[in-house]
């Protein structure tokens, strides 16, 4: 059975290491915060200007001046700090953030990522995603393996406008885990979701990959 | 020295607005936006604006009000996904948009206020953002040249301010406001509390008064929440 969103984000959370500074993209990646393994302490950065993001506030304690990058109300922790947007992206661009988890529309075998627009159809903007992939040490993408139409989102070459070139380290889909390694070597399938066969994943993947299952 | 304190938002903008001008507006989503100054710009009817702001409000609030009123010709933003009217106008070609990565946007504004005409960044290399821009190699890596941004007017929102124009922001409502305060030819700040000069902790001031030309206390703040997310109180005992 393919992984659910919760399973995918739990798998992403296993990439977290104690002491990491982490930025979680808006949407599905936000769920990674629910699966931080016991014994692992990470500091969440929110690119709108906060380090040490806490959980959602208790009902009635929400503060309009305290939101995350997805504009959701959040809370602060004892160790939290606030700063302006230029400082926030100095942190990101300057390589001070260890890991970022992002969503995607397409990931290519060469590590390219597209996640900000569909020409003529959907335009939301790149937000901070281009800065994150340009500056964060390790980039993990969590996405559905296929579009609703069935078309593979792990592609030979991105057809959508890029967010970054050769920037994806690891890809987690509902079908399995792929080591992309920023396109420096061949894509390796390293894990299958339970019950998903190699034939099934081959049939649903446009990009070439080698199999390196443990 | 003439007073910087203004009685209301319309007075604070008197003589500063003209058609075709560039305005920077602080805020991230609806958090930390200068709501009263935006309303006053709507009332003024000034048009053909180029607006520099990370987002464009939502339908019916914040900068969304200026969009509805047909006052904006061009936006320089990083993310506009919360605004249906925006998406429609853009796709129909009725609104010009310069999409700028959020960190590049922040730095372009910071540079504009700091007298730096351009800078090099890795962000956007190999994407449409790089089209038509100069690239250069430093230490074997390719970087993109981005130009600074300045505006005829910047409007910002702070938590507390004083007659000298010193500002303190609150939590994540700070966001783009401090850089924008530095990059407007004129900066008008609205605050929730206009306090006695000398009462702000001088070590804690985020925007020193030199950047702020006019200041007013907003009569009211809706501070609308875009996405209310909470956890139930029952968790409190176990947390």
C-alpha cells in the first residue's frame, strides 16, 4: 500500500538529526514537525522571521503578530528569536540552515526542481523556495509520485519553470524514496513503500533510475 | 525641528502621492501590514501604482483593496497565492508582475536603503528569474546580479514608536518593514502605540528614527488572521 501524507512526512522526519536547524515548506512538509523522532531536538526556522517555531497556539491564545510562512498562527518557545526578512534569508542563503523539506510539482533526474508555477494556469510565486534551494545544505522533496492524470512527477527533464537547478538531494513519494544527489550521479531507488512492487514503481516513473534497495 | 507626528493617515500622506509612483508596503501576508495607510491610499484614488510588497493582501483586505479599486499597475512580489483576483488579473494580462524570490526581494530592498546599487546571489541561477540578468563566477560558482530597489514612498507598520521616529516591531510582524523603512524616499510609519520619547529601550530599537519621516498612531487595527490554527486546550495538561 502506498504511503499516506503522514507516512511520507514521517519518513522525511527520519532525516532530521539532533541539533539541526530546519526549514519546512508550506503545505505537506509542515507535517514533518509532527513526526520528529524521540531524542532528536531540532530548531525550526520560519522564513518570515522566526527561529524556534513552536506548535499551534491553544484555542484563544492565537496572536495575529505570530504566524509562520504559511500564514498560520503558531506559538513561541523559550529559545525563540525574531528577526527581519533580510536577516532571515541571510541565514538561509548563507548556508546556516541544515535541512529544508519542500513540496514539488516536478523533480528531474538531474536534481532540478519545479514547484512555483504552471504557465497560463496557476501562478502563486516562488516565495522563499528559490532562496532555500540555493542556500540550505540539504534539500528533501516530499510529493505525490504521480499527477492526478497519472503522469509521473519524477521526470527526465522538468517541463515546468524551475525553482532551482541540481538542488534536490532526496525525494520521498508515496511509492518510495529516491536518492537524487543533486544530479551528480544516477538516481537511486533506495526504499519502497510497503506493498509497492518494483514493477509498479517502474511503470509509474518517467525518469531512469537504478535500484539500490537495502 | 518640525514634528514627525501626524494626526491621521490621510494627513500623513498629504503631498506624497502621485499617479505612476512606486510604493513599498511592509507586511508578510496580512501580518504587520500598514492597514490604515493602505486605506488612506485607497481613499486618495491615486493610480498606476507600482507596489513592492511580499504579497498582495487577500480579496477585500490589505493591498487587495487597492487591487480591487484598480489602483495597481504593477506588483513586485514573491508570493500571491492567497489572492484570487490577483491571479485572474495576472493571467488575463491586466496586471504586470515582477516575481522576485523572497530573499532576493528582501535583499534588494535592504540594498536600496543602504546605498548598494546591486549584489550577486546564487538564488534563481538557471531559472526564469535569471533571464536578462548578468551572471558572474566567484570561486567557481555562478551568481546572478540583482539590482537594488527604492521607492517614492514606503509605508510601514510597527508596534511602538516615538516622536523621533524610532520604531519597535512585534514578533513576526517585523518581516519586511525595517528594510522598507530605509528604502523609501519618504517613509511613513503607523504604530499601535505612540509612546513618550525616552520610554523605548534604546538598545531594542529596530528602526532608528532617521529613516522615518512621518509617524502616526493608527486609530484602529483589525489585524486579521489569515489562517487560524490552534490546538485544543485539553492538550495543555499533558504538554
